[in-house]
C-alpha cells in the first residue's frame, strides 16, 4: 500500500517575500562586519599601501551604505506592531 501523497509546499508570494526581506535584514549586520574587516586584509607596508584617509573613507562609505540598505529594508517590511484587520473589533 502506498503512503498518502504529500501536498506540494506552497507559500503565498507576499509572505515568502516578507520572509526573505526579514532574512536580508538579519544578514545586514553580518555583511557590515565582513565589509568593515576588509581593511585589515590590506597590506600595511609596501609601495601600494592604501592611505589611512582612504581606509577611513572606505569605512564611512560602508557605514552609509549599510544605513541606506537598512532604511530601504525597513520601508519594504510590513509594520508588525499594528493589529491586523481580523483582530480589530
């Protein structure tokens, strides 16, 4: 006797998109930490040594990009603090 067939897994497009945006929001600090650690890999001596001003500029640019990405993600994610229409009376 065959076991009953499992129904295919289906996620609504909106909830799937919201989950992936939430995952991107959780990954953002990890991405920022990795990008901030890149200057440690640059050579500290030699003829092609990046300047300290260039390193600081890189860190601030990454910081601004992370702020921008966080702002975009926060606009795209739904506000979960407000009750849904089903719970209002």
